[in-house]
C-alpha cells in the first residue's frame, strides 16, 4: 500500500495531502489520476548559514546540507573512525607516504549536467588550496595534484602526513564543485560570492532554495550515481530556540529535534517519539588560566575531587554523558590507562581549610550557555561542599578567543569542543599544543608537545596512540587542561524514522539526508 510502514501521523498527513490533490485534479480535469505521495523531511536548524561555499564555510548545523549537496573523495563510516570511499572507489599510498593515488567512481555527474572526472577534482582542490578561503588549511601539505587520466587523481604531499586521509574524510574536507559553474561564476573572487548562496555538486540533493534568516530546502537529484534518497525534499526552517523546536516536533510540524533536546526530559518522551544516539567527539574540557589558583597542585587536586564527573554526569546528561577517559574522545582514542579523578573528600576539605579562602571563576561562552549552564551549576554546588567559593561568568560571543591577552579572564574556561577530524592530531594540534588555534590561554608544555609531534609522524596505530595518551596525561598532570565529560550525539524524532547515520566527526544533530528514511 502507498502508506505502508509510515507512522500513523505521517500516514494521516500524506493521505490528507493526496486527497486534496486528487480533489483538485478531479475538479480541474474531471478525471482521477494516480498520484505518488511526495516525501518531505523537515529538520530545523538552530543557526543560520554564513555561506554554502564548501571551501569557505565552517558551518555546524548546516554540515549535513553541504555534505549532501557536495561530496569529497572519502568519508567516515557512520558510528566509527573507519574511512571509506565516496567519489573515490579506492586508493593507494606510496611507500614514502608522499603520494596518494585515488581511483574515481564512474558515471557521476554534477547537478548542472557536467560530467565528473579527475580534472574536476584537480580544479576544486586547487581552488581550496590557492584561494584565500577559510578552509584552505586542510590542504596545507599538498604540493601537487594531477589527473593521471579521466578516472585517476594523484596527490603529492610535501612531507609524510598520516592524518591526510582523515583530513579528506572530515565533514569540512575539500569537496568537488562543478568546474563549469566555477568558470561561469568566477567573478573576481573565484566564485566565492556566487557560492555563498548557490551550489553545484555531485551529491544526492540539490540546493533548491536559500532564504537567509528564514530557511532552506534541498531536492533529490534524480541523476545521482548512487542509491537514491528516500525523501524527495528536505526542508530546513531556521529555529534558534530549542523550545521552539520541541514544540514544533510535538505538533508534527517538523520531524526531529536534531540536538540539545532538554536532557532532563529524555527519559520520559511523549508517546510516538524516540531517540537515536551515537558516540560523538563532543568533549567538555576545562582550560586553566596560568595565574589561577588551580595551578597549585594541592588546590587542583581538591578541585578535581569536588568536580569528579562521576558525581554529577547522570544529573546533567542522563545515560548520554560519560566521564572523560583522556583529552581525546574515546571514538578517536581509547586509552590504555584512563584518567581517574581523586575521591578523598576529607583530604580535599583539609587542603581548602589550610590554603583558603579559595575563590574561583568559571567561564563559559554565551553560545554554549544553554548546554553548559547545568554543568557549571552542578560544579559550583560540589565545590561549595568542600569550601571553595566558585562563580560562573558568561563570556560575550567570541571573547574566549581573546583570553590569552585578558588578565581578568576566568580561572577556568569550559567549552564543549569538537575537532575537525578523527585523527588524534586533529585534537591535539587544534586545542593543546603551544600554537594550537583554540588553546584559549596559550599554555605551553614542550615535553608534551614533543610527544604530539612525534606521534603525528607514525603510521603504527598502537605506537601512535601510546604517545598521544602519554601527552594527554602530561597536559592534565601539569594543570593545563582538564577533560570532564564526553557527550553523545542525541536526536529525538518520531518512531519509525531510521538510518539517520550519525557520524562522530560531525557536530551533533547532523542527520544524513541521503540515508534517513521511514521504516518499511
């Protein structure tokens, strides 16, 4: 039957739509024509698009939209750090680790009808590499790219980079754009202005509408070389408030709350709703100010005793939060010796009594206030229990990136962070090493940085991970960074919506539009 397997409310919605269309057809033509129900997936996004340009947009909520319109050479397998082909069927790596040769899929076309081939890959990668675009750093080590033939591309690196395939599998990785569109709309900025609001990729969906401040829509690309998507249309209304998203889902106006559904309500969802969850790289980490009382090892030990996540993680995240094992998400690196928080409360109270009074400020950003306020409130309560007076300050948008030059910054800045990709280098080099761009206080520990640098050259996974784990322990033991909690990717949706294919490297809530469907 036409509606077989759909949830009851979806069957009702589709029957009403089809009945209305039939009535209109009968009135207009006097005849009854068979109709097929058009499937629409309606997913709210919390933040607007700055740009749809895959080389110039560090979008978070819009990652799935960009990655379903555009494709790269490889991608992560959902739920793991394994890499598989996408526009590349397979690849080889030279013995010296410098040349990656990719065999490409055949029969793919761009949305404008331009054939996909090796020259298209070369053109797109050169645009990413050579233009002044915010994601050009992904190809910092690419020295040469060439089309060996129509179906083969070779990329030569300047130095061995074992994390290179992870960079190509990242959701922000280089994508392949129609060379005809790049030429036609080149303008004076290599098509950057045009690609802000337009798109021509090879993915299962085309960009159908771009209404900044309101919402967006995608339509299924019938010429897609791979498995066709279940849904004809994906609608992405802009809904900044989670409360609005929850009400919209409960009113059956949208099909999911992709992220940040109130954690306390997950254990008792309304009838007809269910949860899909998966491991994530979202890791709550504290960055310690150089002049903070937490640089004193004894005070830090007392602090860690009080804020031990084992005492409060269930209150904050229910079954979907997990005490951090290291400075790396577990799906990226599962350490042989997980970090342990101290548990001697009497010793912590004695330290505070001897060294007190101790006051601390804990900072979070305004962008993360909704998701982290509950965490910091619980921490403040636990710290009060051992005599530490802690207060929480919410920093203005972007202020965290100026903390290293701010003598009045909080003693501990807490962020929920996600890396670019699933290689440990992408975690350490972004957040922890001395010149890491998101090392908020610019703290330095040369001996740990040296281990990170050595690990980044290794292809032996066990040896590599041992060095990264050792570096993590050093950073924590020396009081630079404190990992607290890993948070799962949690999507709330109607019963029967399946195959969401959540990927750990994506920001939470990014459903794969090409795979998601209603159960049969």
